[in-house]
C-alpha cells in the first residue's frame, strides 16, 4: 500500500468513527448515549412500561415509550435526543400534551441529566446505566409545592 492510500484510509476511518469526548469543555454528541439504545421494560402486577431507543445516527436518537395498565394503553410518548449547539437536548412529545425540550446539564459515560425549569412536571429527566446492565430512569420536579421524584428501574429486553 502506498503512502497516499494509507492516508486516504486513515481519513475515512476517522470520518466514520464518532468522536465524542467526556470532557466538560467538549461538545456533547449523541453517540455518547449508545448504551441507551435498545428496548427497556418495567413490569409489575397489571402494568408494563416499555421504552425503546434507536441507535444514534444523524446527530439524533429517536425513542418511544408506552405505559399499559390492565391491558389498556394509559399513555405513550414520542422521544428524541438531539444535538443542539454542543449540548444534547431531550425532546418529549407525551400523549395529549405539547412537545417540551430539556437541555442536558450533566453527561458522563453512565449518566445523562436533562433539565427544563420552565416546564410544569417533570423539570428533570435522567437516565443512569447501572453496573448490572439495567437502567434507572428518573423524572422529578415540583408538584403542589413539594419536590416529587419518580424512579423507573428497567431491564433490557429483546426488541420485538
């Protein structure tokens, strides 16, 4: 292989590889949340909560969520995590409500936190990858003047 071909292949490899740094000074990229991709579920007596995230591509992840209680869909949500101005933004379109955006305030290799203090509830949305491979999603914010936190522990399940 000659020198020119080697440089060409190296350039292609660099362009094809997502570059995402964890340092606070670097822009966030959606590829840093690849661990969120796939299907997640929380079940209990008479209910299931499912969330599915597509792989990061084109500076965006697309997701959906559905809550089923006693065989009936109680609520659903269309979700996006997209790159905007060097930060990630969580965009939620819940059933029967206007779309809302939550800019990222924290990002590590196992945690992302999004906050919108202007939103009613929730004002904070987070996802944490746990050591056992499970996921802890959390929503939080004020309700009736008191801070309410709702945890959604989920396990990875096959996508159907």
